[in-house]
């Protein structure tokens, strides 16, 4: 089985394209939640965007890890995948770096 067919099969299992779109669509609202520093994130009016970015970032990073395990040669040449992984990592790091309390 060639590399392109293996990658297409993986993308059908992990819809990374949706994750990238959700990550970019919700990122401004995600930042707004973090900048407002609410006492309870889940009660903020942009809480669904916060959750969408968190889940999309996790799924995107996990999908890239799984793809790298299956077809490492493909991702070595696909620089755009690493760009999306870095974007997801920065979004995830913002959650870890700010003191947020969730009750």
C-alpha cells in the first residue's frame, strides 16, 4: 500500500480538517475568555469556544502523532502539519500557563 492511500485512510478516521477549522474559528473567543480571567470558565459567555479550542487542539495533536506513527515519511515532508501542531500546542500552553480556577 502506498503512502498516499495509507494517509487518506488515516484522515478518514481522524477528521483533522475539522479540528483545524474549529481551532481557527474559535481562537479569538478562546483568547477573550483567557484575557477576561473569569472565576469560572464554564460560566463565561464564550465557554463553548474555550472548550472547542481545547478539544480541537488535543485532537489535532493526537491525530498528527497517530499519523506520524503510521506514515512517518509523509509527515517529514509535510511542513504544514507541523505548523498546525505548533498552533495547537500554543493554544494548549495558554491554558496551562494562566492561573485558572474551574469549579
